C-alpha cells in the first residue's frame, strides 16, 4: 500500500459511497415517502425529493391512533429492560469472570444454554406464567421476561476478563468492599461494553412484537409495534402515514445510537469474541 | 470463602431469573406437549399423540422445511455479506469509517419499520423492480410467488442483520497486525490468496461466532414473515414460530403448539451445542 | 332535525325514537337497571365508521348513567376472535363484546356466551325477535330455542362498479350489468387496461389479503355450484366436483379473462377496496360502499356519482346471491347477573337510534327489519336497493367450530391456485384434508 500514490486512495471512494447509498436506499425511501402525497406511492418514477412536501402526514397519523401513548409505553418498557440488563448482566458477568465458586462453570453453561430458549419457543408457558401472576395487561407483564439476556452476560463476562485481576486484588488489600470495587474499578473500565449492552437491550425491547401481542389487550399498555400493525391493517390509513410512524419509531433508537456513538466505536470490537 | 459467596451473590439473580422465565417454561412446555389443552378445560395427557399427528401434517412438515431452509440460507448469506461489507469499509479509503456508521443504520431501524418498508419496496411495481428494470429484468412478484417469497424474506433478513456482524468483522480485521500483510506482500501474495492465507485464518473465531449467532437469530424469526407475507403465498414462508402462535392462539391448541415448540427447541439445541463446543475451544486456546 | 335529536337525547329517550319509527314497543326502558357503581368491559373491532359510532353510543350511555363506566377496547378485525379466546382462557375476557356471526359456534360449543333475555331487549317473545331479523342472521344467533346474539350490522356483498369506466369502453351501466360469472369475466376483460406486465386498470379484483375475505367471497360460488363445505358426517367436501367448479370460476377472472392481477392485490394488502376507490380497478365486491367511504379517498368520484352497485353475479341468472354476514353483541357467560342485565340495557340503547346509526355508518345495512328502511336518509342512499337485496337474499357462512382452520386452509388453497398455478383438484384435496384433521382433533380434544 505504501508504494501507491496517496491520491489513489480516493479512487475507492465512489464505489464505497455507492455501496453505502445502495444499502441505505430503503431508509431514504422511508424518509422520502413519509413526506409524499399519498397518491405518489407506486408511481413509475420515484421523486426522491418530494415535488410537494406533506409534513402533515405526521400529525395526521398521530391523530388516527393513540400513537403518543403507544410510544410512551414502548419507551417505559424499553428503559426498564435496558436498566435490568445493564444491572443484572453486569453483576453476573463480573461474578463469572472474576470469582471462582463451586459450580461456576456449570453456571456459565446454564446461562448460555438459555440462548436456546428465546421467547418464541417458550411463548405458551411464559404466557401462562405471566397470566397466573396476574400480569396480563401490565407493564411488568411486558418487560419481566426480557429483563436479563444471556448475550448481555456473556458480553460483560468477556469484557471483564480483560480487566487486570491485580487491580482488584490491590483494592481488596486496601480494604475496599466488593460492591465498591465493582462500582469504582470495574465499571469505569467497562463503559464501551455497557454502551453496547444498553443499545442492544433497548433496541431488542423496542422491537418486541410477538410477546406484547400475546399479553396486552388494552390500549393503555399497547406498545407502538402493535399500534403500527393495526394501523397498517386498516384500509383507510394512507401508506405515507405508515411511513411517518415508522420514521418516528426509528428516532428514539437513532438518538440513543448517537448518544452512545463514541463509546460504541470502542465497544463493538467486543461483540466479537475477545476483549 | 467470602469471595466465593460474593461470586454466587453476583450470579444468583440472573440464575433465578432464568429458572423462572426460561427453564420453568421450557419444562412446562415439555409437559404440555404430551397433553391436549385448549386453555378452557384442564390439560389431558395424550402421550405422543401431538408429535405423531405433527409428523403426519403436511402444513407442519412444510413449516419445518421452511425454517431449516431459512436458517441455512440466511446464516450463510448474512456471514458472506457481513464479511464483504467489512472488507469494503476496512479499506484505507477516506470516509470509510463514516460509511460503516451509515451502513450500521439498518440495525437502528425498528424491525417493524423494516418489514413495512420492504413490503412496499418488493411490491410488483415497487422500487426494487423499478431499479432492476434498466437491467432488463421483467416484473418479479417477489412476495407473492412461492419461488421468490422465501428468498425475498432472506434478503430482507440479510439487509437487516449483516451490518451488525460487519462491525464484528471490522474489529477483527483491524486487530490483524499490518506486518502480516507486509510480509505477504514481499512473498507476492495478493488479492484472494492473501485473503485465504492470512485474513481468513486470523478471523476464524469471529467467523464461527457470526455463523452460530446468525443461526440462532434466524431460528426464532417471527416478525418478518408475519408482517411481510403473512406466511404466504400458500404457506411458502410459514415458519415454526408462526405456526406456534397460530396453533396456540388462533386455534387454541396449546398442547400441539407446545409440541411444535419442543421441535423448534431441538433445532436450536443442535445449533447451541455447536456454539458451546466453539466457546470451550476458545477458552482452552 | 338537529333540534329533534337533541331533544331526544336530553330526555334520555333514544329508545323512544324507535317507537316513533314503528319498531317493537320498547316500553319504559329509560330507567337505569342499577344504581350501584358498575364497571363493564366491552371489546370490538377496528373499522373507520363502525368503531367510532359504537364508542359514541356507549359514551352517551354512560353519560346518562353516571354510575356505569365502560372500558372500551378494540382490535384489528382478524385479531378480535383470538384475543377474546385467550381472554376466556385466562379469565380476562370482556363482559360484553361484538363477534362476527361466523364465530358464534366457537363460543356456543364451549358455552362461553350467555343466552339473552329478548324481553329485556324489547321483544315480547323469541318469535317476535326472530321475525324482526334477517333469516340468515337468526340461523346464527338463535341456538336451541334461545337467542345468543343481539345484532348490529348485517350485510350482503354487492358488486361495486365504476360507471365512468363502463362508458369509456362502450358498456352501458344498465344494460351490461353482469348477471353471470361468464358475463362478469367478459365485462372485466373489456375494462382491463395493461401496460406491458403492469395492469393500469384491473377489470375485477378478488380480495387476496385475509382468510375471512377469501372465505366469504368463495362461499356463494361454492353453493351456487351445488357444493357444500361439509357433508352430513362432518367431512369437508370442498374438493368434490362442485368445489373444483367453484374454484375454476374463482380463478377464471385471472386465468381465462386476464382481467385481474392477484399478485398485485396481495402485495397491496391491506387495501382491497382502495384500488377501486382510486380507480385502478373497475369492479370490486365488498360490503356496501357509500359516500362516507368514497368521499375522503376520491372526492371527484363522489361528487360526480359515477359508481354503482349490483347484486353479485351467479352461476346462472337465477342464482345471484352473495355471502351475508354480520356482527352480534354478545354477553360473557361468566359475567354477573347484574352486569348481564346492564349489558342488555346498554345494547338496546346502542341500537335505539337507528337514524343516528345510519348517518354514521351508511350504507352498512342493519340486521333488524323494522325501524330504519323507511327513513328518508336510507331511502335516498345511492344503490340502496342493491344493498338491501344483497342482504335479504344472502347465504351465510359455514357455521362450524373449526371456522378458523377452514378459512385458513381455503385461503392457502386460493393463494396456491392464483399465485403458483396450483392444480385446482389437488390443492382442494389438500385443503379438505387439513380441515378434516382439525375436525378430528376437535372431536378427540
């Protein structure tokens, strides 16, 4: 590479930018369509920049169904799921990475084995359990089964393995308590991994459809995916407004992504194998 | 001793959670799979009736085949696409990092939005066919013909998930020391040969990771066929998770639905065993 | 008119309006059935006109009876039945709900809904109740000498056509009314405009997006061909000669006449009638469509009035009938006696101002015979004769406890025939076998 002229590097830009644009076309299409007039849907030549702008698609969509409430519900549930994962996955990941106790290896296996049991597989009995707790049509009914995820534990364990044990020993000799060690020494070093964990826990909860569909039958607790599917099934609702809701649904995850971006860059390497 | 207790204390909440929301339900599903249960009267033990009648049910067999086909196809294509994207954004081209972040946006978009958008894009007169028209492609009924519906769903899956795994590969590629490539350059290794002899062996652990995780993701797929094709046309895209929902909640046959869950579990178990083996190997290395 | 309606409302005598219009004498139904505070749950399905109107009536009711509150929930059309089933299983079913009449056997075979007291609904006897409703409705709502459903709407499925497009291709909207399926095919073919592989205009369009639609559109063809869904032993017989003939007719619009694009119809889900309203298809069969639905989508079509409804074609001209279906208010068998009484009272209130109902939901016809057909608003509704005839002559859907399985199996069969050129006989054999398996399991269950 060194032998090439530096200017040549720019030659790679057009194909790469083209590829990126191609991958992003559906996203751009969604954005553009959400501002189009509804008759423009399946026209032969797409105007990527709308000839006439229809920002009213957004308020119109919000008026046709209680979307502000649905979004609020989704945000509540996703924030709780995110918090639950951050807390419990960190604890368990730390415990598995830095402590030896009888059955520790079995515990790791047991946790990883739950990857075999996604909600889609245990839907029926989980539903019956949540029902027997009286949690149908409640927030806790929606978020409870999502609070801890084995992937998160594994991610944290891999990352904490990379924190030098000497630091922990030194702190213990200084008389620091275990919780304090976790808070003061381990966590600050885990920020990138926590960012990845938080983003994916939030997004996975934000995406949940099948589970809320099963446990919720009241608008008060309906999350936005249920509202959006019902909206899309109604004959009267223009598809441009569906896209407006889809754009609004993308915004919260996008914002979280931007907020965490700096940390994520360092954290993504970890979602692979080694810390 | 004290430290041991702390270790147990840190891990215990997660284990209790899993006992309640994972092992318990799965045990229950096993029991239910041997019963007839419509939720309105108590479960009645029927032995292996549910499994026997599933084996003789073409709708189930078709869903099973769809699921397996989908897992294989999407896993392979996700891995391939992720690797190619990673190689593309790992080139020293100015702006490559920005391109990577932009491509990652497909992961930020909610799945439900992905499904609705692609349903329009793959319409007979949608954007995909419009873009293919200059290349002489005729009208393709992506989602409504039994030959293209499943490939189309796979394509959407790849579009959605490959960029995530791309990031994993990018990190792996970045970790390869530059000297390796310089040495290879002196030996005259370029292009594909360089990739095969240096890059590939060094990213092998991540490659395995991606394959296994992508397979796990595909096994639980529900939303895409549910929203994009409704399982159609004629059942061509109905997968096991959809069949579980339909059987349990539409026809109120919870025992039969639990039996399908057990089959899906068996498939995922096979995938996870592969994963375990992989993790263990990594521990020992 | 407003003044009169306001007056009625103020005196809380919506029920009296019925008396004025010559419906069954309702006596003094104004009094509240209870003075104690009561909380009811009521579920219904999503529809742009019917759902808001039900909500409005229930709100009016709770204003009149402040001690009663109603939690009103609604679901997508295809989800309501599932949600209610799961609700029953988990003890969270609503006290009252609306149900498609084709689902009545699902509730009745499991004894989930309570028999209604027709006297509390304002009828002197069951016979009076029977005589006041369309026969197809009565067959579904009355079971073993008791009424189980109090009907809201009940409609046939007419054929909607665009008369401007008829004239464009030289057809006369009166003389060229398609009376048989062959005529429908020929007319549809003339109305079709293609640009390469793209249909600029489809002549006629079957719905492809939901199993309920598939079933109610196929039902009359099957019966016209002399077919049946089940024989007397409960075996599914849609794969016999009549079934094959019916499916051949169903497929002919695309296969023989090239006048529709089923793939486009399915991909454009969930808008089966949007294409007709936007003039991308010339003919379409659906529940009655009128100004309320046309105006917001296509104001010009409404202003110039270039649309018309016929009764559906038949195998022969003397067999022109469509499916007729409707929605019943029912009462949860587990609801307390007091709640059941209040629900009777509330249902009766909801249906006590049929003029208001018609204004809000026209031209969706009502199951009741009395009290609305003579209203000037009804008489002046475009195409009302066709809508009433479709309702009065309609045949009902198969009433079976394996309805969901039956509709899904048929839906898959139609998709295989229309989209994958499946062999009709073979596809119907598969569908019948699926239905028989479901029936066998239900018997075992």
